C-alpha cells in the first residue's frame, strides 16, 4: 500500500469559526433548500423528513437529517489498485495525489496544441502509471476522436488496461456506470470482490448554486447502491455561481456537498463519500469572464475545506496544482507551487486534476506531468517536515564530535551515507550544480529534460497486462452495452 504523507500543518480557521460555517450551511439547506431533478429523490427526502415542493423541485432539509448523515458516512475510504501495492487509504491528514482529469487538448512534444485523442489517453495513463508521485489515475483526456455516446466507457477500457493504480473516473448516466462496474468486476473477479476491493471510484459534480441535476443523481444513486466510493464535488466560480467572498463561497460549498452526502446516506447508509470541490475566482479577461485556476484564493479555500472535513471526519478532495498559464513558464511555476503547497499543507486527502495540466485545466502537456511529479516530490518533502526519531540527537552529537573544529567536512562519515537520501530530496529534472557542468551536459533546461524523460517512459513503460480472457470479456461487455444505443443513452 502507498503510505502517503501527513499534511495538516496549515490551519486558518478557529473551532468557533468552523462551527459557525457548519451552522450557516445547515441554515442554507433548511431554509433555502436544494434543487433535485428527480421525483423519486424528492420522495425519498420527503419520507425522511424534508419539506419538498414538487413544483419547484426544491427540498428543504432539516439539520438533524444532515448531521445524522455525516455520522453515517465512513471516516476512512480505501481506493484499491488493480495491483494491491497501489492501494490508497483516504483518512485523517494523509495526502495523496491523483493525476490530470478532464483535459480536452494536448500540448504535444512539438509544442503545438491539438484536440486530445484516445491514443493520448493511453500514453498519459502509462506515464502516470510510472510516475511515483501519482497515486491515483483519473481520466486525463476526454478523447475528441470517438463518439460522445459511451465515451467514458471506452476511456475506462483504456485506463484499466494501462495502469495498475486506482481509477478515479466519470460516467454519463446510470447505464454508463453499470457497464463500467461490470468491466471493473471482471478485472477483480466478480461484483462481490469489487465491493471488497473497489478499483474504480467516481467524480460526481453538482451544479452551483445548490442544484443536483439528473446526471449527478443517477451517478450518486448507482454508486450508493453498489457501495462504490464517490466524490461529491461542486465547482462554483466566485462572484458568478457562488458569493464573491471566500466565506460566502465556503458556506455554499459546504451546504451543497452536505446535501449530496445526506442523499447518499439516505439511499444506502455507509456509502463511502469524498467531500470535494474545485471552486475558482472569477477573472476579468479581455472580452470574457473566466475561471482563475491558479489564484491564491483557491489555496485558501482548500485550507478551510481540509479543516471542515476533519471537523466532520469525512475524506477530502480538491484540485491542485493548477495554473492559467499556457506553457511551462514562470507563471506556471509560481501558480502551481503555491496552490500545491497550500493544499498539501492543509492536509487534503486527495489532490487531483492539476498534475500535467495547464491552460486553466483544459490542456495537458506530456512534459508537465514530469515537472509536476518533481514538484510533488518537493512538496512531500516539505510536509514531511523535520523528523527527530529516537536516538537521532545522540547520533548528531556523535558525528559533530568526530569531525569537530579540526575536521574539514562530513563526506566520509557513515552518518552522511546513512541519511543523505533519506533526509534530502533528490531531483531528476531540476537543474542544479555549477555552470560549467551544466554546459558540458548540453545546457538543457528543465523542460528539455522533462521532455526526454516523458518520451523515454512512454516508449518503454507498460504495466502488467490484463489476462487475455479478461480483455475479451471487457470487449464483450462493451459490445453488449451498445447493442441498443438509444437505450444506453437513457
């Protein structure tokens, strides 16, 4: 199992402030309510004690229902890999990283931007399978060269064949979800085994402000019934789809996610839910208004989210490291570093979607995966902090006394050899050393070194393949699902 690292060093809110946000969120759900685009869901909420207006499809949820749901939600969630060595447990302050998610374009090695393809998804998935600081693999590219119908099912076939890590995926509707779960069950040896070892979980997004549309409800219902982990995510743009202030947005985010959690626990108590959001500020660009993915306010919201989710004891998920830059440049570097470090120090359990992404999370770059993996290694070293295990002070005094004022260096000491690679972060594509050595090695910058490494990984790395009969069964399941496209689409 992947161990992860402990965050939680950075906190901004007091216990009283967390309580105030919690109570304000309950007020929103009880007095303002949420829109649910399903009569069946509205009936379920009404039967549980909510006030329901079937004409407006708004349910006002009493606070006791919400707090009961929070108590029922699991405090620890296992995301299993196809290979158990890649299992990840989301809980407490443990921090893990998921790769890119939902890109539309690819910035290729020739630095030209083009629509992403199914082949790109395969190569990126193998790249993420190799990178040590990518622990979970989402759908990096929404392929633009395949029909929309069943796109996520086709994408999952590519993902499960090209990584042994956990898949953090999406589905279009209930039929799409069922087909993918059949595929996953085939890989692990049946539906019962999939419940025990979920090798797939789902990103499921609400619509701000305060709306649960049909797609969200179908995926949430399906995941709850099958017992598959599901993130309940909301992605408002501050000043557009949520209040312009951070506190106002945090209250709305919390109300939306708690509303989703309440429904999940009503459908199936104990459903593994992940509290997620990807809120952004609203940027006034030339002739348009767009989301700012690299803004410092995003990091501040992540800190608040981490504290709130620990207040509830529910695993958390947020989006980082993000940038609005269109290339691997200075802006890219400072935006990604700040959003990443703040999110990790906050102790968010699963940091996703930012690795490998540029251009406000619309475009993926092969080189960026390598540089972000490097950045992740640096961030993990920082949040690991200064460790003082038993006996380490005595060891330090001993080696200092051996070298003393008459010695010139510590290079020959056993203490140095023992701790050098443990204590120090060792980069792979970050440029260090003297100018002359750099010139002798070809004067390559980080982007050039990252390009070489990415090309080598894609050319050489292939995960353990699925058994032939499993691949054939997956293809049969997909073929059967698409026999009647009109039925599949509903």
